[in-house]
């Protein structure tokens, strides 16, 4: 609704100010070529300043860590998550695994974490 009001206001204002009876011979509008070029170039430069550091971070995250301190495998299910710590093996050579269920808002106490039990 806000967009409709905004566009309608601009349309009515344009119709009111550029009515043919008020201005039968319209003024010649000189195009500002310089400002149009600047308004085209600057918005295209801004994403480049954002993209260059982002690509550097993206490619640095893809590097393989030689000796990780811990390995965590997170598996997302529909209503919960399963976490596996493969570095901590039990006596029967299985990795440490636990499920994390979301606690309903009604059961939360003040300061309690909602996602990890």
C-alpha cells in the first residue's frame, strides 16, 4: 500500500505540473550527460568494493587446514540437528554423537539457550 501511495503521488504531481494548459510550449530540457554517467558508474563501483574482499575471504575459507584441532559434523534434520565429534571416539570406536532439539518458547526459562540442550 505504501508503494501504491508513493507512485500515485508522483503520478498526480507529474500530471498537475506538466499539464498542457499550464505550459502549452514545454521548455527544452537539457540532458545532464555528466551526471548521468556518474549516476551509472558510481553504483557499479560500489559492489566491486564489496565483492573484492568477499572473494578473498571466500577463497581463503576454501583452503584445507592441515591439522584441525577438532572435527565437527552437523547434520540437519527437519526438526532437530545431529552433531558428531569424530575426534572423540568411545570404546567401541564410534564417534561422540548427540541430537539437539529445539525447546518450545513456553518451556524456556530466563537466559536459557533455545537450540542446544
